[in-house]
C-alpha cells in the first residue's frame, strides 16, 4: 500500500475514525525511519560488495570466497539481495555456484600438488584450471607412460588428444603443476628422457 500526502497510511480513514489519527501519524514516522535505515543498510552493503569485488579482481579471494559471501548476504539481507549483488559483483548471483564448483574441481587431488584422473573422463575428476601451466603424462592400460606433453589449457589439450588417440589406448593421466611455461618445458624434457613414451614422435625438443 502507498503512503498518503500526509506521509502515513490510511490518512483519510484515520481522520474519520476517532483516536486513530495519532496512531496513523506514528506509523508514518516509523516507516520513514525504516526507509532511512534501509537506505543506510544498502549503502553499507554496496561498500562491502565493491571491496569484495576489488579483492577478487586483485586475486586476493577466489570464486569459492564469493560463494561464501553470497551465502552470508542471503542470510543477512533477505529478499531482494540479488539485485544489489548483481550491481556490484563481477558475476551475477546465479553464476557464483558454478564458478565456485570450478574452483573446487581445479584443486590438486594427488600428492605434491599434482592432479590425477581417468581417461577419457577428464572433466569428471579434479583437473588443472585454464591458465595453469602443467606437464602431463598419459598412461596406457598396462600403466606404461605412453605420452608426455605440456600445456596451460589442460582440458582443451585432453579434448584434442581424444581425437588423436584410439579408444582404449590410454587409461589414466597425471599432471604436474609448474611455476611457468619455461619451467614446464624443463620438466617436460626431463620426463621425456626418463619415460621415453612411445606415442611421442620425438623425445627431445
């Protein structure tokens, strides 16, 4: 219901019912105070969300942290929280769970900060995120190193291999994180010399 020109609801009715005019005016005063508090609340949330967005842009927090922040806001703010969130954050509220899930999937699941999984169902396991330089080893069903390579876009590279390798040729994989692409090239050369994988066309650069 809207407010009257006098600033409180039911103004016309109140003046016609003895004893209600003061009550209606009191309701109007309280509503104005509530509106002021809500405006202050939204301003405080806007500052907090903007600071959180900057932290994400600077790499201080990740999408999993955004998911926690979103859950906190939902519990504290209540209905309509997504409007303010979407105005200030890098991802819409509906996208955050998917981003957070990607963070969890990209966490190493093998010793020494490495990843390991089954072939060809790479995306069903934890795997290196895009932009992370790795050296990977593909193993056949006899657990022999069949191929060694390096990439900073692991999933795309594995999809490319699926087109090149016959079904059943590979059964699992391991990927080792490297500081940068140059470090990956060094480790790749080392593993090529060590394993001599039979699917590599050449074993040295």
